[in-house]
């Protein structure tokens, strides 16, 4: 058969049902082959958005999301999203067009070495040189993307290879499902450390969210059995419900945030699915000497502040289940200091729940947003100052309901990712929360949501600037530099795309606007509102991290 037809049949054999991308001249044969398949092709307006969509597909389904671009500028546009999937550990397969092999050795139109560009930001990247290799290469790409820790794999298909005929056939669908064993000796060693600990603490990372409720159920049973408390990273939100009386909420915002007191007090930290890329261990492994238990699908990263005393490499759920069996006779500890800390954190988080001021404070906005959303609804946060507030204030009750890109940490992630979340789960309310800077980085794909009738909700916090950068500058230097932005009328812009455009002008308008957006199944809704980022430096001052004295009257006084 034709090589491009074979390629598509191999994708079908891997269970691919959707591809996100932008067509081009050099992948024309593949596009025509896709037209005759059962795979849905979602036409995007920018390749970066297509990669973010594939990233989110991988996070939500556990199967590699697939994105596609042409050569040259199409490939370079794809790079940021591919890197994001790799550093956030999301399974993704990128298909990149390329010029014919007869001109790859010389200067020619749009020709560049794409594979050398992708190698540093992916787990594996290769060019198809012989159409007979397509079945093995597609299988390898999907296996590599899924293998722990997940990430991106890239296949480049030159246009002349795509046109060739080949006698090769697709490989049968994957026959073996990856399973994870339990090391009995490691379980015994970990159980011994837990029994001896006075103040054990669990650190919940992104790996727990990747295993969803399977891991959460076992970890929450462990907390009840042992009396231990738990805190989560940004990407570990929901790994233990915020309602759980042993949840100490989110870590990673500031070195002296309240929850750090628990780490200072702990003599044992049990790291569950901990992705070190989010929060360096030297930030929490200080104070009282600590033992460390590492529980993840991969072995521990080498780090001078992360010297593990027990390493349980395998399924997180399976290892906690084994620990729970080994600790059947363990009596739960009474840790009044941790209980008091949770109550104090709850008081701090609730300080501005009913604040009537305008513009609204981040705390009040997130309180109203949480109240308007159901437990199973999905919030996707972009990168910016609002991300810090989402991590701190927004309470997640289930894994896979609050997504923050905090590995590669790329602005522009929220809108494309939320489009996919709403497409996959149309019965859930999905909110993309973005700052004015991040929203405009992928605003063009609002029309993608309109075209495919995906009624997500976008909530824009507008401060007319790069808020997080300004926050960091002001904290360190008492001044800001080149962070001011000139913005369009976001509500009118949304209407021009065919969305509902809503501008909030008073605090009591936000909840009705959200409720209205959630009930409109016909088109996306964009809600824009100013935000009082004077709270940023007040939070930094609370952490004790201000590097200078602020002039009188400045936020944070």
C-alpha cells in the first residue's frame, strides 16, 4: 500500500482516534490518507496550540495525544508544546512533515534539521528513511511516549517517503499491558521506617494524579491508618482531597509558606509520585533531619538533598496497597501540631472569601469559582501570577480536576488544553483560567472551539501586564521594568470570534456569569475581569521573602 496509508493504519492500530494539527504541503499525502480513515483531525490555528491539545489529551486519557505539523516553521511552532509534554510528563506523539530526501543534504526551501531540534525536548525523535520501517517506528513512538515517565516522541515523515508503495503491513495492536510489581523487601524496609517515625508526612506529586483515583484511594487509606498528613505539589492537586482532614494543601509557593512548618517538623517524608522538576528537594528537606521514602514508577533522581532510605519503584497504588497490608496493626498517630496547622491554613485561605472590594482579590475570585464548580469539573490554569493563587487557594477534591503546567511552565497552555478537556468530557464544566498575557498567546484557537462547538469557559484576569514577572521584580528590586501591556477589549474580541463575551464590573456579577456560561451548550464563553494584584506582594511579605523595603503606600505594606 502507499506509505502514507500504512502510516495512518498504524496509528489506527495504536488506538488513535484524534489528531490535532495544521496541514501543510509536505504532509499532503498523509492528510489525504487521514481523510479516508476514522481518525478525527482537529484543525488548529497554530501548531503550538495543537501540541498543547495533544498534551492535555494524554493527561486526561493516559494514552498518547497526537499532533501534526508540516516542516520548517510548522515544526518550530510545535517545539514548545512538545517540550511541555516532556517536562510535564504527558504522553504525546508528534508527526512532522519534511522535504523529500533528495534535497535534505543541501540548502533548499524550508529545509532544516528538525530531528536535531526535537531531540533535546523529547524522549525519542527519528526520521522515516524507508517506508517498510513505518510499523516499527510508529509502535516505538507510542511505547516510548507511554513508558515511565511519560513524555513526547517525534516521527518525521519526508514527502517522497510518504508517496512510495510498500508491502509492509501494520503491526497488530499492543498485546501486553504494562504492569507494576512490588518489591517485598522494599515494602518491609518502608514499613519499618514508618513505624519508627514520630511525624510522617506524605508529599503528593504529579505521578499520583497520573494514576487517578486508584492511587488516591490507597493513599487516603494510608493516612487514616497511620495518622500521617499529606501536602501536594502544584501538579499533585487533588491527589488527596482538600476535604480530607489530613490534607495540608499545596506546597511550592514560598520557602516560608505555612505548610513548610509541617516539613520542618517531619522526621519522615514519603514522596508519592514526586516529580522533582516541580519543587526542588532542598526547599523542603531542611530543619529536622529526615528519612525519605521514594514511591514512584521510576527510581529516584540523583540529588544531594534527596537521599532516599527506602525506594519503592513500581505502581504507586500497588505500593501503598502493600504498605497498608504491612501496617495492618499500626495505630494512627496523634499529631496535634499538624491538625492545628491545617486549621490555621484553612483560616488563612478563607480570609478574603467574602471580600467586597473592587477589583476583586484573587482569593475572592477563586472562592466564587470553586463554589460555582462541581467536584468533578475541570480547571486548567495558564502560567502567570494567577497560577500561584490557583495553587494556593483553589481546592481540588479529585485527581485530574485541576491542571497546572508546572514542569515546562509555558504561557498559552490553558485555552488549548481546556478545549480538549471539554471535548473529552462534555458533561463537565471546564474553565480555562488565564492572565491577559497568556490568553493572547494562543487566542487564535478560540475559533477552533467555535468551529467544533466546544462550549468551554475562559476566565481572564486582567492586570494589563505580565503579572508574575512584575511580582518577582517588585519583590526583589522594589520596582518593575517592561511588564506593562496594552490590551484589547477582551469581551468584544470574544464576540468577534463567535463566543459569548462578558465583562465583569462588580463582585456580585461573577457567579451569575459563570453559571450562565456553564448552561450555554452552544458556544464558548469568555469572561474578563480586572484583578487586584496588590495581594501579590502581601503574600510575598507573609512568606518573609521580600528583598527590599517597599516605598510607603506600595502593595504589601
